[in-house]
C-alpha cells in the first residue's frame, strides 16, 4: 500500500492541476488539510514537502504555501512521472497506435534495460496529440516479465495510469537523456513536419521501486508544439 502522505500528495496535486487554488494561488492551512483528509500533521507536512520538491509550490514562513507561476502552455515537466495524459490535463491527449508487437530483447536492449538477452518485450509505437496538435512520436519497450497483462487497449490510452494501479509496480524514478536530432521521414509524416526538421529526443528509463526497468521510452517531440520544463527547488 502506498504511504499515506503520497495519497494526500496525489489528492492535492490533482486539485492543483484541476484549478482548485487558482483564485488564491495559495494552499490551505495544515489544520484545514488535517480536517479534510483525517491524517496527522506529519503526514500533511510530508505531502506538502513533496509538492514543493516537485515544483508545484513554495512556502513563505508565517504566510503559508503558495503556487508557483503557471507552467508554459504545452510544456512537459521533466520531473513528471505520471505520464503525458495526467500532466497535460485539462488539455485533451489522444494516441494513435502504430505498432503493437511482441519482440525479444537484443543485446542493446538487454544492456539498456538490464535484463537477459531474449527477454519478452512489448514494442509499442504511438503518435500522440495534445489539444489536437501533433506532439510526440513515441517508441516504447515494455518489460513483459513485469507487465504480462498489458494489452492493446491500454496502449491506446495512458500506460502510466495502468502501471500505477498496480501497487507492486508503482513507478519510483525515471532517468532521462535529452538530445536534439533530425527527424526521419516516418516521424515527419506523423508529426506533420518535414524530414530532417529538428526534434527534441527524450530517452527515458522508467523504473519501479526495486530498481527494475519496466519501460524504455524514446520520444521525438514536435519542435514547435512541445516544450521541456525543468523546475528547480532549493528550499
């Protein structure tokens, strides 16, 4: 079971994304959250600390906890571990499934995912739109030793939501590598660009709490429609 403070964190995070605090730009008091969630003060403080670390808000001693500036439109927070659908809300996110194939890990994939050569993988390629605009061309390899029940319908929607429904598979950390590339003909067609246009490539190693790689994802992002956001906190 997830720690209680993480449940409170997720609930307040959802309220932030849904605009509950847009009027005041300020979170509730600790006492108000204790009454709302029926938890201890330490639980609330741990949840708020995590919100601060994730870049949602900042504390001012004696005044309260305030929301940070509104994120730029269509920006992908590199600290986000919940997936595109979750983070872009309330903007609509749609996925067009291009490939859904069972493959075996070759030496390169086995090395990157730290699994034996020949391990079963699900290869999923999607083009994703945000607010009806082409946003990213995704290549994904899922570790079927950890996700044996992943199906095509799930691949068409939010895979991160599916993974996080399973308590033993909750995503704990993601290592990302960024680079700028020239997009190929297939990517250009689906992103409505021209071959050799620039693209932001983000390779992500998605790991669960045991340190096992559950997903290797490579996204090639539309250079006009997508933005990468890194929020730093030094409190």
